[in-house]
C-alpha cells in the first residue's frame, strides 16, 4: 500500500538489497560465495536439525541454519518482485515496463518453490503476461506450471503457504479444486494459540460461519496496540471523545488511526475537529489534504485553501498531492490569482499523474485556452487509457453546451452519442409519471435522482456532466422517493468551469 513516491524510492532497489543480504549470510555460513546465476537450489534448501554437520565435518549446533535463512530470503524476494512489478503496472500504468521487469525476475527466480505465488497473479486480460520473446513461456503454460507447483506445495508443506497465495491458487486454478485442501481446514483460527500473530489475510481462511469478532477482541487483549486489532476492534460507533480516549489510551497522541477516530467524534464541531486534525497533519502532512476537503465541504474556503497550501508546502508525496489540488486551482482562479493557480497546476502536471494532468487541463479550460485543455486531457488518455477518457468526453460536452461554436466538431458528436445515447433530454416534474427504469443508478441519500437542472440523467457520468453545464449555485433536482417523484431545490458551492474574472 505504499505511495507512488515511495515506489520510486524502493522499487528499483528491493531485489538488489535482498540479494546482497542473501549472499552475505550465505557466505558467512558456507565460507563460499553464492552464485547469482544459480540461486534456486540454495534458496530451496530445507531447514536442518538444530545439531548438524552443516558447515563442517563435526556435528555442531546451528541455532539458525541456512535452511531457515533460505526460506526467509525466498519469501522476501518473491514479495519484492511482486511489489516492484505491480508498481509499474498498477501505480504507473506502464504495462510494457512491467512485462519487461517480470520477464527479468522470471529468468532468475522461476525455479523458487514460492515463485507461483507471483507468476499466478499475472493476468493476461490486463496484458500482465510477459512478452512472448522473453524467457517466459506462453501464458497458458506458465499458469499450468504454476498451478501444479502451487498445488504440490499446499499438499507437501502447507505451513509455507500464506493465506493470500492459497486464495490465488483457488481462484486461478479451478481444475485443482478437487485436490486442493481448503485453507479453512488448515488455518482453523486467526492466530496460533496464545499469540497475537495474525497476518490480515489469515482472517479470510476462517470457516464461513465463524464470527471473528470475539477472536479479534481476545487478541486485542493480548496485543492492545497492534494496528490490525485497532482497526478491527473499534469503540462503539456512537462513542464520545472521552470513551475513545479511554479505549485507545496514549495512542490518541501519536497513532494515526486512533487520532482520526478521536477527531471523528468532533466532526460536527468544526473548530474542535480542525484543532484535532491539525495535530494529525503536523505528524503526517498529507493529512492537510483531508482537512482541506472537510473545510471545503463546509464552504470555509479561505481556511480550506490554507490547509491545502500547507500540504503543497510540506507533503512529501507529490503524486498523492497532485490528485487533490484541482479545488485549490479553482479557488485562486475565482479570485483572479491566475499566477498562483498556474503554479499549483504546473506542480501537479509535472508529476504526470492522472489527477495532475486533469488539474492542468482544468486550469487551461478556465482561462479560455480550450485547445490546450483538450491537449492535456488527450495526454491523460494516452498515458492512462479508458480511465481518463471520461474526462475528455465530458470536456467536449461541456464546451459544446457552454460555447457551442462547433470547434471540436465530430469529437463532440461522438462524446454525446457515448455519454447520452438517447441525446440530451429536457424534462419537468409534470412529465414524469412511470417509475424510473431499473438501469437508473444515480443515488443520493436513498433516493434515485432522475433529473438535474431540468436534464434527465440515468447514470453517474451523465449527472457529473450536467452539474458542469453552468456555475450557478442554485440547483433543482427531481428524485424518485417512496413511490413518487419529488422536486428538491437548494444552493451549493460547486467547482466552476466558466471563464474567470480577469483582474483590472
């Protein structure tokens, strides 16, 4: 669950540092170097007895022999390979680089007993399988081999198979269902008796009828400061500040989860909530973004902007930051502070995240540079594919509705056909009689939203587009509630998309 910034720091060095330590320990215990070209056999070594002849002709105690070290390093290497490849594929969206990285790892680690824990996670539907010209075989052969080896491992050494790997085998190897022992038969409890040792995924192995809450509560008594149990055994949802403090004790001074749950008890009191969240953000500067979101929702715009600016100044994760500063750019544009808005947008765009590119596109759109706004969104699509296409389509529809000069021609027509297959439909409360069709899924507080500002909407994207057709704070909404249509009206401080007021 590391950030993109952390991934850049660690992904290129994980395997190298693990291999350095592996080679160092091997040399100490064997008096000989570990060959990097032939690591499978030594890393597949089994743990020895306490007294053995390993390392010399005479029996001698080996408190931690090479076999124990080998299994430790093998787990770390497999997890490091998995984390590094996933960083390229899922966090950066660089599928080609991910395939190349996986191919290199496979060449070195394919014979490790635990390697199927990694290779079986490659998903050909996402293009995760390594390139055909790599040392890796075809996808089907790779999966078949991984299933056979993974099944054998669960049968021969189930204590070596972590719950997540067991689940991968069950999901990716349907033909092994008859031979594969369900992990709930092996992992009968959340933790070994008398301990609080519990990887989070172990909980998925419990039999379906098992209620985990008493088990979590019991282990919370054994390990009251363990983060796993802090998450799973929270105080009552309606707990007061005093009750939360009593439950977590000193953790409310420094543990992020405990501090957030304490702050949540004061969410209705903006002054108290802000004071508590300032303490959180002082420890973890990215949390200034959460504070900014909270204050913006309350329309305390100046305070929200100050919180976002502290995040810009102090938060080390620039990728995460780039996804949260679009509001701040709009705030400065609404106040004709174009230079500062440009600086924030450029900072976000330089990261080249999806949110950063969209933030710069938003700046260009608000300042009337529509060709540049389209260009930035096209860059987003080129980098991130379909996940960014929606924002480009919505830009075309918004432009055509607001400006309507035909600048984007067929692209706007295509976007309209994609987002509104039946065309834009105006509707009033009097015209609606029959219940909304089953496919309508715009929800708000239990109601089904069927129209916004006079336009019929059937899904979230349509609703999102219609909200940007104008910047007026007043809105009208028609909802289906308890068997009848109801019209609601209100005011809201929305993110604006129209031209800015130029400073005199």
